[in-house]
């Protein structure tokens, strides 16, 4: 298994070497400048996600988007082709949002997303609060884009087997109100954002495997948090 810390350290080392090569005039300044522009940053971020994250599709989107504009600076690309890149990028992002965490992700956890014990919350340029009172709660999906939501699980009781909440936050936020006696396994990938468990937990409490829930997904230029009541 790849050590993300080694890859992250190597990433910074490569940037440092690249910078030194520009300082000693081995690499022309205009090439150095392009790699530290927005397209260059997008390309490097995409490559880093491809190397370290489970979210390969998102990494590929950033790498292709940034790589295209980098190529445009060094090679001639017809104007008609240039006009296609933004709408194509929007189509890819839309498809990613639609199919992200579709059936296969929840099949791995033996969860039926069509169940009444499963929620699907979408917040775009707005937000709201959802109260879950299921007696056999299995999980849900959260999508927040330039918006936010609050999911209140105070009245919910966890069902048998695996439980999963999958989230995608882009320039937005989300808050989960979860009982203190639930054990949360945080597998969220945060990029220029954060996702944290702010509950006041008893350090002497013994975790109950029947009350464990997994939270996974992506927080990009946004934030999320877990709180108790």
C-alpha cells in the first residue's frame, strides 16, 4: 500500500527541485511560471489525486483540465477546439456528480440506496435541515455545491450490518448531528477544506461495533463537521 506521506513529501521535493532549476536558468522562466498558474496548479493537484487518492476520476478531471490549458500555452490549438473545453468540462463534472457514489459504492456495504432508511440530500446555492427518525438507519448521500445542509440524526437508531454516509462538498458545507455513543470511521478526503468530528467523546468508552458508521467522500474548497446535541 502506498504511503501517502512519502508521496506528499516527494511531491514537495519535486516542486523544490523544479524551482531550483529555474533559479539556475536550467528551466526557462516562462515554463516555470505556467506550472505555478491556475492551470498548472490544477494539473499538479490532479496528478497528486491520481497517485494518492481513491478518487481517480476527480483527479483525472483536474489533470485533464489543467493539462489542456498548459498545452494551449505552448502549442497552437484551433479556436473551435478551445471553445469546446469549458462546456465539455461542465458535462464531465455533471456526470461525476450524478454517478458519484451510485449503486456500486453502496453495494460494497450491502446497502440499498432506495430504502426508506436511507437519505439523499442535495443543496445547491442554498441549504436546509433534514431530521432523520429511522429505527433502522443505514446511511445516506450528501451533495452540497455552493450551499450547505444540516442532517439531524438525534432520533435515528442504527440498523444491523454496515452503515455508510457518502458526501460530496464543493464550495459548500455540511453538518452532521450524531449521537455521542455512535462510533464514526472518518474516511473523507479534504482538499483545501476540512471535515472533523467535534463531539465531546468519553475517552474511556468502549466502542460498540453495532453502532459504527463510515463517512466517506470528498470535501473540496469547503467544510464539514460532526457534532452532538
